[in-house]
C-alpha cells in the first residue's frame, strides 16, 4: 500500500494520510497509532481518496477523491469523540446505554 498524500494537523498532534487502498487514515503522532476507522472515499462513486488537508483551525479534514468528490470530516469526532458526542446530543440515557452496550457499566462521559 502506497501513501499518496499527507497533512499534519495545525496543532501537530495528528497526521492524515491518503493511501493507495482508496482510504485516508488519521494517526496520533504521540502514540504512533491509528485514530478511529479508515475514512473511505464516497460510497458507490468509484473514486478513492487521493489527497488530504486540514483547515487552518484544525476543526475539519478535507479528503479529495479521484472522481472529483471532496468530503469534509469534523475533527472533534476523532480527537475527542465523547466530548463531541456530548456537545452534539448530550449524555446517553440509561436505556440507550443498555441497548448499545449491554452488560457494560455506564461511565460518566458528559461533564
């Protein structure tokens, strides 16, 4: 698998890379581990991710596909998913937690 393009986040904590398998991936530079799942090209478009770029404030990642599609990804969802989720929809209810994480204790994730 070849690297087609890379971009450092403005804060220098993340690296985004476009790969020849058609996906982009985020890397935590401190841990040298992938952050989240691969970011795919647009579903069903036939394109593959060929380039990546961060917005100047680091809140968005743009991926360019070979078919001309440009996608924007919200970076808070990758950097701190619990905080992003809490800010967007609030804490999960007990019923939601039980449904999606049966048998797991419900942590206090929204402050």
